[in-house]
């Protein structure tokens, strides 16, 4: 029997992140690489009638227990971002980097998905990273996925716009008939709560979500046809919608995903509270932890009952800077021995601005100019992000005032340290959505990134490791923000 030595194993994992073509570079034949599944690199599926739908006999890329989504708007900070994962590994915890960039961001900046892959590959080579890594086609749809097929091996399939589109009566009836286990009393393992589900509840939930899941299936199969089964990580995203999903809704969604034959490895529901861009969680922190526990328990149920991949885990979108709920996330993943994927995309762009301001001189001048132009176009820039930002116009400093700021004043207003007098969450959120202004500057902005690489990289790494990876994955104390209750989630 063919066996892999550790010397062969790690390079193989690296290569697998780049798709089939990379397997050839390891010297492994496709037949030999298929044994990776037997060695534990595949999906351990429950013995249910769902297994055949999920193509479990193929070679499967497998996302590790802990992973972090990192955005690099201008493809200049991949090495600094990866350094944070290196530090985590040095402290005994593997956190897999997933570089993500959406079609909207590529369109605004004028970049292509290949730029993300190249930056990630260069960082991995420079730091001698020997663990897996991925590039995520973030928030793609059937209309936008094509440009990502050559460069990405992780796909966040966004079907939020289809939630609420009524399913047909035949589809609803068929779903209810297939899932008698979801009627009556539903008890999830590891939690005290149970749910009583009526036929009406189940039918109504199916009506709301089946069309969205079927749309996810269409996108998944398009990717599968292009890349081959098991050669990419599928995530289904339903977070960009008005109302959070309840635990039972999540469980019903997962049953539908299994019916659709999607071997989903991460699922991104909408949680209760506000997950605004680049600032702390706004909601009931005490309520969030038990809700998260119920969602993790629902995933455990779905894995065992429906044969979904055993490494299926929650994906927390707009997860950067949600300091007040990081202890709850850490406690929950430890309690259930569960994984989590934390998306932190936009926070790195803000660290670039902080680094430029810290550098002083031309860097500070450029940071001030960017704010001035963002302020002038604030309505246009905020409009696409209206549901995920709360910018209070009265709290925005006038550009004339900012032009007189020192480096310390600028960085103190922008850096997320809640509770300090200088920190301004409206200033931070406005700049968060203002990267289009820097993109228009082209080399005038990029040249300064390169000139001030050292100070920017320090900020990027410290932000990811100290404020995000440390609290979530290692359980280390991080910055804690203040929260107030709003947008509570219903139990069903």
C-alpha cells in the first residue's frame, strides 16, 4: 500500500490548494493522490442515503478546522498577512489563510482574480509556508463566477438575493416528505434547548429558502464542471439579507443543501445583531453566545444526519473588529471542538492608511488627501454598503480639520481602540468603504505603499494576529468594544 512520508505530505497539501495541475508538481499521480482521502484528507460522511450525492469518492480539498479570510485590496500585504498565520503556528495553532476578494472589489479597483493568486503564492514562497492556503472568489453568483474559475480554489456562493423567492408547491411538498425527522420535536446534541416544528413551519421555511439553495446548486455545479469535484472549497453565503436566520432555519437550509448535493464546507448565515464593516459588533453579546452554540449544534446534527462534510463549520462574515464577541466565539468552538472561518477582509486596507499616516511626510499627506476625497464623495461611496455601515455625518471631522492633524491624531481616530477619546467609528467606517479613491490614484498610492512597506507591514501583522487571531483562535485577550442590544433573532 502506498503511504506518504511527512516530507511528501506537506508539499502535497500545498500543491493541492492550487488545483489538479499542481498535483503533478509533487510527483504524485492522480491514483496515488486519491489515497489522501483514505489517509484522512477526505470527508468522513455518515452512513446515510446522502453520501452518493456528495461525490465522496473523489479527491477532496479539505479546509482545516481554523481558517481566516483575509482581504488584500491592492495585492501588497499578502506577506504581512501570512506572517500573522506564521505567528499562530509558532504558538501551536494552525490558522489557514484564505485570501478573498469579491467581483465588486475587483471591478472597483480594476484588478483580476489572478492578482490575488500571484500575491498569495509569492507570500507563501517568501515565508516558506508549508501549510494549505486558498484564494476565495468572494460573494460570487452565476453571473460573476466565470472570471474566477482559473485562479480560485475557494468559492463563496452568495444566494442572499434569492432568499424569500417563493418555492413551488411541488418542491415544498417534496422537501417536507423527504424530511420527517424535521417535524415534531427536534433535539440537538450538546444543548439543552429543543425545537417543536410543525408541518406549517417546515413548509413555510422551505418556501423561503429552497429557491436560494437551488441557485447555490446551479453555481456549485458550474464550478464543478469547470474544475472537477473536490478541487475547490464550497461555501454557501446567506448573510447579506435583512433578517437573521434562526437555528431551525439554518438546519432546514443544511438539509436542503444536502438534497442539492453540495458538499459545503463553510456556511455563512446572518447572525443577530449588526456586523458593520470594520467596527465592533452591535448587539446583545450575552444573547450571541447561546445562539452561536445552537448553530454549531445544528451543524453537528446536519453532518451526522445528512452526510455533509465532517469539517463543515460556520463562516463569520464581516468578522473583522468584532472584538466584543470574540470571547464567545472562542468559548463556543472550544466547547464543541468545532471549527470556524473568520472573514476579516477590509481591515487590512485601513491598516495601510494607518501605516502611511504613521510614516509621516508624503504618507500622511496622502492619507489626508484620501479622506478629503472620500468625504467629498461619501454618499456615492456609502450607498452600496448602506446595510453594513452606520456612519453618523455629524461625527465626521471636516477635511480642513483633518489636514491639520498630526500622525498621532490621524492614527488615533482611525485605529480601532474602543473606549479611547480619539477613536472615531464613523471616520473609520467611511474610510473602510473609500478604497475606490485610493484605487483611482493608481501608482501615486501604490508607490507609497512600497516606499513605506516596513511600517505598514508591522501594522497589518499586529492587527491580524493581536486583535483577531489571538482572541478567536488562541483565546488571548484582545480589544473589547461596547455593544447595545438591537436586531434580536427569533428562535424559529
